[in-house]
């Protein structure tokens, strides 16, 4: 393979843009400032104070008794780790977009047998289909994307989790990368064994950390296995936390400092209130989309953090995205992959409000002459 990449040195001489992407999203100034504290060692008492604070604050925010792991990684790490830790041979993955397909592909690359329940892009997972598959065969785990970022679909994880209560030997793994922290889910009440996210999405922190909750059953399951993830192993991560209150490997300390600051803001707002604010942003964005275009996701299954707008007016999406960026310094996203001109996506997550989302939609109306 011949690389055609050439050096393009970062100079910092770029205009500031307000991010309305499906992630990363806007970060508070005091959260960014927190990353500039003097460096300290990751085996010092100060690290124990920092890491135990972010772990226990995360449990409190999510209202869960499950264990929490925070690792220096993207959420992709927990696609690998949860599969390695919980799946011996066979996994069921409903696919309805790019990221659920990728979850299935990761499991296959790890040597697992994956059965897909396939849906057209834009359609949501149907719990009855999952039950039919579980009745027909035995699976170590069901892997499911809660919020399909490529299509703006919010899948019914609660209903799937409810039916999995009838299959106690099948573990429930949930990718909530683009919604956790902006879309409330009852983790224990939904029989979820592991749910994970990335900090740059609805948590509204800088990129670089992945967060995963782990049920007691999932932890015990890994103990029974002959092999598991080394970096993201439940036992390795959680036992080290119990002994030392730290991570087993060197973490990204500055981002954890930002995490601590932002989680205090999130606790002050509260999970339910944060959920309500995201719901209001989603409702506004959907109403705007229906007035001017259409919605790509199946009705009744629209995401609470990312709206995928169907380009029913045939605007030049790429040009519109670029012009809004140039004129207004607002950045939103074209459609994903093959949907790049058939749709566009607005991320309404993190610290945004209805008022800030309206600034973007007004800009789109102006540029697209709606």
C-alpha cells in the first residue's frame, strides 16, 4: 500500500466552530480548563482520588449499582472487550445501520459465530424478532446498538432487555455510545449486563475515554472463561480498582480531570432532567425536519440525541454543510456513507439547548433558502 499522505502541520490558526455533530460535541470552558492542571503520577494518591471520584460519580449519575470501568480508549474498545469477556461461541446481533453492522463484524473478527437479525437502514429492531431468534437457537449474548448514529434510530433496548429476563444464560450487551447521558435507560431494570459509551458524545467531554458498566453476572461469567480481554478485562480492571482505586494501565490523566469537572455538572443537573432537556431538543428538531424535509428513521423510533433528516428537497447536502460552516461557524453532518446526500444529521446532545439548536436550523434555512 502506497501512502499519499503528506505532512500538514497543526498551527492552531483555525476559526472556532460550534459543533452540532453526532459527536464530538461542545465542551464547557471550565471542563477544557481542567485539563491544564499540572501533571502527576498515575500511581500517586492524587490519582486514586481522581479515579475513584469519577467512577463513583458515574454510578451515581447513571443510578446504577453495577460496577463502572473508565478506560483510555474509544467506545470501540468495549465492542471488543465485552465480546471477548462474555461470548464463548455464538452471538446474536440485530443490524439496522452502520454501527450495528460494525458490532457484528468485530465479533466475527474475534472468531465468534454471529447470527444477524437484519433490518433495512432506518428501521428499528423489533423485540418479537429477537425472541423468535432466541427460541430457535442458544446464544451466549445479544449485542445491540441502542442509538444507531448512522440512521437516527433509537432501538427499544428496554423491551429487548425485558424479554431477555426469560433467558438468564444469555447476556445483554448494549452499545449506547451516541446516547448514554442524554437518553435515560434503567440499566438494571432492562437486564443489561454491560452498557458502554464514549465521553465525546452526550457526556459532553473531550474524546479519549470509554465508559462501561458491568453486572455481577457478567463479572462472574468472565471468571469462568479460559480467555478474556487483557486491556478491557472485567476482572483485571475491577479487581485493580478494588485494590488500588486506580486503572491497571497508564490513563489519560488530563481527560480524566475534565471528566471529573463535567460529571459534577451532570450530577447537578440530574439524569432525569438531562434526559428531559435532550427530549425537548429532539422534539424541536424533528418538528423542524417535518416542516422542511422529512425524517429518515422509522416513525416512533427516532433518536433523542441525533436527528437524521431525509433530504426530500434534494438540496446539495455537502455544499450546505460547507456553507453553514463558512458563514455561521456551525458544523453539522452529512448523511453516513451511502446516505451522504440522501440525508443529513444534527447532533443535539451534551450541553446544547433548544435555543442553540434553533440557531443552527435558522442557519440551514438561510443557506438552503427554505
